[in-house]
């Protein structure tokens, strides 16, 4: 029951992200989408990812977006109409991609396999931390370098 | 002993490499010594081989495998037998004398060109030896092409003169037409006999029927090759133009050796020709026609070398007549005597030209008898020899051919004798105009007249002796001789002799024939000398003589019938097919691509959204193809 | 819940993201739609991780199968965060230069 509620919430707010006129509203709808996805994580008993999702996505990244949008003061800019045909073609091709993917995937063998809900220890921080700092320690350190370079890049680009 | 045979062509090749590569560094005298020395070495080895063959050691010497594909096996092998050993002696012997002569004749050239000349000459000797020694048609063909190349290089030796290079090109192209026939014949032989080796081909062929169509075809194609190389109708016009080269080259290549390659080839393939009487008839008629045509032209020529050139063409015609009527020995005999006296005549002419400071027009000579005593005497001997007066060599060889022609058909004999009479006439016209009478050149030339140096006169004397006495190796039975040459060559022609059924001519008839031809020649000589020593023809001829002077307008005819239409077609191909067709296609492709890319460029809107849309559509298409089509 | 529920949910979110990218011209919205697509993939990875865990835990109750999938999600989040910081910096710069964040002004790729 909870699954269906979260699904409808995620899809609905995702649609609102795309179709709302005001960018700030889009951002807020996106945050709601992220919360719904976080709910799914909790439902799957992946608590660590759920927390990270809230902190990183809904917190840091979306706040960044909000800052940028507000800094640019784009509220009143209603972007001039895009080529209608291009818009139409975009919707059509997106929908047909959806149809084709569903058609392609609905008959695969693994379709009816169960997914464990609510229980299972692998999503807990205990297990993930152990693996992250043993098997994945090198990628973890490299990702810190990635962060550093992203930070330097952002500063350099922003200063110009 | 016959294993030494590889040395024969090796020496000239070494000489070619040394002179060719070192031409910037070697001094003239060194070049001359190397160039002549290697030929002398070759000659000595040839002599050893000759006596070895005479002792009965003929055979094929295989050096290495040359081409071996599937069933076809072509070894690099040399045929050492009676026929090739005779030719070896002629080539290296006469070749050596001409090399020695050249050291003096070419002395005015600078050392670079001098070495180039000797390198070409050595390369020529090498190629000619390959041609003669090859034990299969392929090796022969390599030599065949080699001599053609050297001929081209040497005719165009003074390459700065445009006419000379044109003459060289003409010679080369004419030869190519003949080579084409030779090559086709070689392919046909492979297809028919599965081998190019003389031994296999001849033994297989001797089992075939008389006048088998394949044999007639092969022999006709080979004969086409021979007409190119040996200057017969219709491909003879290159030889007179080939006189553009230095005179010793004319003597060596265009008189004594290369032009006899066709005769050698047919003599070598005698069994094929004997089995194809149709081809033999063609060979005889072509030979006879060439002999007469060239003789008539020679009567009215005024360039000393041109006269000799047409004389050569005419004599080659006689040799082909001999081959055509089955007198292979006679043809080879005539090749040999002709090599001596024609080389002698050309070298004598070279000596005259040398003395006259490169003046070649006999109308401006005359009375050279006193100034050039040695040249005069030797030239006279050469003239008598070619005219067929006994006991000099030309009489015996020509008479043998004429006798064989008589036994084949009286008409052949009558026309042959007519040609012989004309030969005597024009040779003595040349002799009388050049050496007798009064000097007609400039004073300056008269002042400088001098006998040539020793290096030139000694070869003349040696050749004169050979021209005088070489006939005695082939004295026919009817004159009390034993015809040693025929016995020597018998093994080579044995297969053909078995198939031939010559009618014996009785001795009285033969005496009569000889007497008639000699008497007529003698009359022609006396008439020519008496007429031209006092009052030479100084003006251009008129009437029919003009036709002869212009060589029956054959060159013009070829020009109109072959060259001009070819030029027209080329112009058409160039202007229409090339410009509109090929260029049109090429430019059209360019234009289509240009136009198409200008249209395609509109897709490059620069809009990120459009690109993403295309990307999504493409991904969609890939999914659809992957899932529903495949 | 079976895995196909999660698959269809993810595909639907992903396609909504694509439609957003294709139809909107506001660079920031396009960027947000990309984030949406990231999240659709993340959700699917977690669902598969739990599916494998369930299959393996029937044999061995102490198994940790499926951990890799969740760590992958973690790394994707890391990369996404870095990407957002650089991307937003670029957008800011673009806004400073053109005073617009309309993607259709970005047609310099043409030249």
C-alpha cells in the first residue's frame, strides 16, 4: 500500500517538475520527488542510502539549485515559446521510448522475482561501511580527488 | 667444359656494371680497356666452348630454377650446341672488333658519355648472348627484350638531337609490335605443350601433323616477332632510321648481330617451321619481297649509312628466303658471312665519316681512294663479298640460298637473282661515288682528310680477311668442297632434314645458275663503276627515281594509315571521353558531395535540444531494431 | 513486491526526465531533469540489490550479496554532486555572458 502511494507521489511530482512554469516550483516538486524516492529506499530497508539521498540531493544539491535560480532572479522570465513542433516531437519520442522499454522488458525472465522489503541487513551502515573501506577503498579515495577537482573547477569557472 | 658457359654472358654483364656505375670516375682509356677486355674474355670462353661442342659435348646447362608454378617449370638454362656456339663466336668476335674500333671512333666524346656508350654496348652483348644461349623461349625473350632496349638506348645515344630520339622511339615501338607476337606465341606454346623448353617443345611438336593449325598459328606469331627484330616487311622501317646511332653501333647491332636474332630464332625453331609449310611460304614470300623492296630503295639513297641499312634489310630478306625454303644451314651461313662483310662495310663507312668530319652524304665525297688507302681496300673487299663474286664469302652463302630457292620454285630464284644484281649495282654505285672520281667536298675537309688510327684500321683488316675467306667453310659439294658448316650444324637441323624432300638439282643446272647470277652481278658492277666514277648523280632524282629516293613513300603510307588515325582517336578520347566523360564523372562526384553536404549542414542547427532529440530517436530506433526486427 | 514494479517505476521516471530535457529550454530545468534520471537509475539499482540478496539469502542467511549495487548508488551520488557543482558554475558563467539561461542561445556548436 505504501509502495503505491510513494510511486504515485514520485511520478506525479516528477511530472510537475517538467510541466510547472516557474523554476522555483520545479525545484520544490523535485524535492518532493526525491523524498518519495527516499521513502522507497526506506521501504527497501536501505537506510544509509535513504539518509544520504536526503542530505546530498534534497539538501545540498537542491539548495544549490535554489540559490542559483534565486540569484538569477528568473521568476518573471517566462521563456518565449519554443518551437511547438520540437516540443511535440520531444513528448512523442519520450513516450514511445517508454512504450518500447516496457514492451521490451515485460517478458524477461527475472520479471516475477521477489524483492525483499523491510528486512535484510545489507542496506545498513554497518555492512556498507565495512565493504566501502575494504573492497572499495581505492575508488572511494579517487572520488575524493574527483571532488577536489570539481571544487577547483567550479571556483575557476565561477571567478571568470 | 660446357659448365663454363655462364662465364660468357657474365663478363659483359660485369663490364656493363663497372662502366655503368663508374662512369663519372673512370678515365676514357680504362673504360675502353674494360669494355673491350670483357668481350675478349667472353670470346675466349666462346672459343673453348666451340671446340668443346665440336668434340661432341653439346647439351643443356641448367643454372637455377627461374619460374616454377604448378606444372610449368622454366629453368634458367643455357643451350650449348652447334647453332648457339656459332652465334657466340660471331657475337663476341665481331663484337670485340667493334669495341676496339669504338675506342677510337668515339674518342671525341667526354669520358662520362664515353663510359655510358661502352656500358650500353656491353649490356647489348650480354642481352644478345642471353638470347642466343637461352634453352627456352623465356630466356630467349629476356635477351630479345634486352637487345631491343639496348638498341633503343644506343640509337638515341645523342639524346639531345630530337630526330635521333624519335628514331630511337620508332625502333622501340616497331620492335614492341614484333615482341607482342613473340609473347603471344610463347603463351600459346605453354598452353599447347606445357613447357617452354626447346627440347620438350620440339620433341612434342615433331609428333604433330603437318600444317597443324596450332603450329601454323604459333609459327606465324613467332615470325611476327622476327619481322620486328629483323626488320622485314611490314616492320622494317625502323632499321634505316636506326642509323641515327653511332656508326659502330650500326655495325654491331643493326647489321651484324641483333637483326639476325629473328633468323636465329627461326633456325632454332626449325622443326616447328618445317612442320608448318604454310608459314614457310609466308616467310619465303615476305623475305623475298623485303629483299627486292629494300634493294630498289637502296639504289637511290645518298646517305652512306642509309644505303648500307637498306642493304642490310635486303640481305636479311635473303636469309628469310633461305629459312622459308628450308635452307636453314644456308641462312645461318649467310648470317655469318653477312656479319663479317656488313660489319666491315659499316666500319669502313664509319672510317669515311670520321675522315669527312661527320659528313654522310656521298654526293659530297668522291676520290677518297688516295687519302684512305686501308679503308678503300677493305671497303672494296666488302663490296665484292656482298655482291656475290667468287671466291669471297658472300658468293657461297648467297648461292646456297638461291640454289635452295630454285629447287623450291623458279620464280623465287629469278626474283632472288634480280635482287642480287641490284645489290651489286647499288653497292658499287656507293663505292664508285665515294672512293673514285674527284673530291667534291669543301677545301677545309680536303685539307683534313686522313686515314683513321690503328684502332680503327686493324678491325677493318681483320674483318676484311674474314669476309674474304669465311666462305670456304661452306663450299658446296658441286664445287668440290665438303660443306663443313653443314656437317657441323647437322645435329640441330636433323629433325627438319628428315621431313624435307628436296629435289636434287643436277650439277649442270647448278653450274648454270651460279654462272648466271655471277655474270649478271659482274655486269651490274662494271656498269655501276663506269657510270658513277666519272659522273655521279648529284641532283635529286626525278620521276620513278624520286619514288625510290623517298623509299616508296612507305613511311608516309604508315603515317597516313596508322599514325594519323591513331592520333585522331587519341584526340577524340582526350577531348571528348576524357574531358566530358571521365572528368565529368570525377567533377560530378565532387559536385554531388558538395551539394549534399550543403543540404546536410542544415541539420547542424547548433541547438542542444535538437541534438538530444536526434540522440533519443536514434536510441529508440536501436531498441526497436534490436527487439522487434532481429 | 516483484522487481517489475520497480522496473516500470524507474523507466517511467527516466522517460519523464527525457521528456523534460527535450521539451524545456531552461538550462536549469534540463539539469534537474538529468538529476531525475540519475535517481531513477539509483532506485533501480537498489531494487536489484535487494532482489539478489533475497535470492542468495535463501541458500545462506548470512550473505551480503547485493552490497555492491548499493555502493554503486553511493558512487553515483558522489559523481552527481560533483557534476552539479561544475554544471551550475557553468550555468552561472553562461548567464553572466548572455544574460539568459535559454538553451537555444547556446548554438555556438554550429560554428
